[in-house]
């Protein structure tokens, strides 16, 4: 660590289920996840689809990771996370004293805890809120207040949508309508995160903010955009390019294009789409790249952890593969 800080985001694919009636197969997968995490050797890890509740995540850190990472907990268990796929920040023990989770009440005060959503230009609206509330890790490092926003958007209903789409006719039309509604809701979720970031710019002139996680638009991303809507999650999160000082840079902007992917998912709506898709992202404010802060993210500092992920999984049976997502990392350095 010292003069550098490696930060990683990884969707570990249903970690919570590995603690249900643990058996030899689940234990083998847990050992593979351990090896992948320790080989990556990040200082801060944003875990997506992590275990539900503090007890299971503590057990993961203590029993599986041998205490080499600490889960940063919220005061009064204030997470506002639903379901079994929780967002967690793990840090190396030497960083734990400098790290805390921003209370969700403060986040909601700076953005919104719930908001109205309109579909198809209707005047009637429905209330919406995050199913998995963003978790914000605050770290004091090299005299800078760093905020890491962990985010996981996902449209759950599409998991069973392939049969409806392929059936055609009314079933397909109904599916597409629901898919577009889901996209609209998820876009308002990233707009909510963008509101929080904009609020920080009203508080300090040069905030150091990193947004990381799984931004899954759902199936048929480009096809739905071309035919029905004209926006995606990432564009709304990055901000307005004409407000350049608030625009978010991407950790993989200058990473090799053929390697710029984190999942291999075949799209049942758009079967000609390249299945190598980038769903896992790390973005950050301009102050972290333009030299105006005591810390900096330099060119070529981001990567998809292809090599480590593939080496860990190469000799494992499919049931012991770590995840269907590959980790994405970036290195922050002291600006000297």
C-alpha cells in the first residue's frame, strides 16, 4: 500500500447461497473465491452479490479469508439492502481505522430516498427506490476524503424472459414493455446517484468520488435503445459532457479494447451481439485524474483481472468456478 491504493469491484455471484448447508462443493468454490481475492491483493474490494447480513460477511472475512480483510459495517446496521445480494466493502485491516460507511440517511438527504417514475410519458406516476441502496465507503487517505459508491443495478424479472421473448406475439410484446419499464426504473436509480454526486460538488469544489459496481441494463441493450429509448445507465451516471468538471472518467477508457469486458453472456434478444460485455465499471471524478489533488489515477491504471480469474478457474470443475463476472481494478497513487 503506502504510496498506492488498489481498488477492485467484483460481483461474486450469490455468495450468500454458499453459506446455506455448506458442503464439499460449496467449500471448494469458497476456496477458489479466496484464492482469487488474495491473488488480486486489492486494498479495497467492493463485493457485489455478497452475503446477507453482518454475521455471514464476518464469517467470510474471518474463516474464509483468514482475517486478511475486514468488512466495513454501518452504524446501527443501517444498510437499506433488500434481498440476499448485498453490497459490501472489504478493506485490509490496516485501513479499517480510516474507513467508515456513510449513513444511508445522509445519502438520502443529499439525494432522495424515493422518487416518482413516469412511464411512456404518462402523467400518472409510481414511487420507486433502490432495491439495493448504494453503499458509500468513506476513506481518509493521504489527506483526501475519498468516497467510494458501491452500486448494483439489476432487472430481476428478465431472468425468465427468454421463453416469453422467443414465443413472439403478445407474449413478446408484454416482455418488451416490462423490459423498457425496468430500464426506465434503473435509469432513475443511476440519476439518483448522479444527484448525490452533484450535491457533493455544491459542498466542496473538488470532491474525490469513485463509483464502482455492476451496471446491468438488461437484455437487448442496444436494440431497445435503438427502437424504443435513447439512454443507458452509464451515460446517465457519467453526467453531462458540457459540465466537464463534473463528468466522470472511466477506469477502462484506455484499456485494450479486446479485453474490455467482464462477462460472457449471450443476449437472447440480440443474438448477433458480441457476448463479451462490460457490465462492471469503475468511474471517478476529474480531480482524481487532472493533478489537482494529492492523489491521482494515472493513464493505464485500470484493468479487468482476466489473467488471475482465468488461472484460478482453469483447473476447477464448473461448480467450483468463482463467478460469472470478472473483477475490475484500478490503482490510485500519491501525487508526487
